[in-house]
C-alpha cells in the first residue's frame, strides 16, 4: 500500500518581487501624475488669472491713483484718497439708500412669493410639469430683454399697463410710471421681482422635496393644522434653502445694474441710481477711473461682508438644529 505524502510549502521563502510600472522609475508615479494634472489645469488657471485676477488687481492699483483718462499715462499717486472721498460724497449716500431699499424690498418680496409658489407647485396639480415650465420662463429671459419689456409695459403713452387699466375702467388717465423717482424705483423692483422669483421657487421647491412625507403624516396625527405644520415643520427644514436664496439674491440685488440701465438710465432725477450704476457713471461717464475703482472695491467688500454674515447665521442655525 502506497501512501501519498503532501509536501508543505516553504513558508520561509521570500515573497515574489513587486511588479514595477513600466516606463517610470521607482517613486515617479505620483510626481508624474501631479505634473500631468497641473498641465491639464494650466489653461483654466491662465483663463482665471486673465479674466478674474488681473482685472481685480489692476482695479486695485487704479484706485490708488488719480486716473482721469482711459489712456495709459503717468498719473499721480493719491493712496487712499479715493476711498476717503467716497465717504465725503453726499451723492454716494443717496445711491446707497436706493441700493439698500432695492435690495431689502426685492429680496423680501421674492422670498415670500417664491415660498408661496413653491408650496403650490409641490401639491399634486394637474399638468404640474407645464406650470413649472411657465414659472422658469421669466428667469430664462435675458435681463436686457426683461428691462426693455417692462419699459414698454410702463410707457405713459402706449404702455400695456395703462391700456389694461383703461380696459378694466379703473383709470382712463395715462400714468407716467417711470416719471417720479420713488415710483420709478418701485416699478423697477416689480420688474426685478417678476424675473428673479423663479430662481427662488426652484431652490425652495428642491428643499420641499427633501422633506419626508411621513413627517407631515405624524404632524396630522398629532392634531397639527396646515399653518402649524408649515410654521413648526416646513420652515425649520427649509432653513438651509432659504439661507442660500438670501445670500444669492441679496448679493445680486445689491450689485444690480443692467435692469436700471435699460429701464431708467438712473433717472428720473437720479432716483433709481444704485451703487453699481453710480460706479459706472463715475468711471465711464465722468472718466474718474480712480474714484470709480475705489467705489467698485467698496462694493466687493460690502458683498463679501453680507455673504459672511449670512453664512455665519446659517452655521449658527445648523448648530442649533443639531443641539
């Protein structure tokens, strides 16, 4: 009888040598991949530097000189004089007031309307896809087209708004909707609200669709009505979406320019001038490029400060929710 004996493998033998990467020396893989990634990013870096960083740095340099011409030349260095001049300019405080009013009113109205429309679109409506498509149309229009459209609607002679009021026998007297400073500013706000409420709707609608339906079922079983559920359930869970909307719309409203330029040109009597429009006027109409550059940098600082405040409030709200 023959017995087969298995031979145990030699566990003391050394492991097989590691396979080397062909074409690269040892340790060169990470360095080579890093260089290749940098080469891929290099065009984007050049574009960002040329389109963003260089103008920003150039504007900072110009704000420190008394530049009164678009042509290159030897202009006197004035340091921070252009910045101190801003705070001694009475016209600046006027346009700052217009800007703050525009920002607060437009953002508040857009937020309230956006939440209301988003709640409506979140219900099981018939042809809901059609209503959502219609909501996005105003936002899809270019701002220049939107401004020209509303300027025609507000026209005192052949505008659609006066025609509608006459047809409904509300008023047969033609109104100059852009004829007085305060009224014109509010009419521009209305045009801005019509265009930008759409983006608020979709941010809030996206937030609503992340809320589980089970929470509303539990609230109804506990006897909570619609208003109580909205106040104690929907609004707290929408806080992140609302914070994002507030940041975006506040920044955009604070630096509004194009719709003012198209609809009123800053008039009447400078009643619709904002800080951004005033900056444009000083730099390109009055050719005070140093002063205009200082104004532009103050806008950047103000927008940055607003964003930081909102983000801090958002973080505090999230921490409170966790606790």
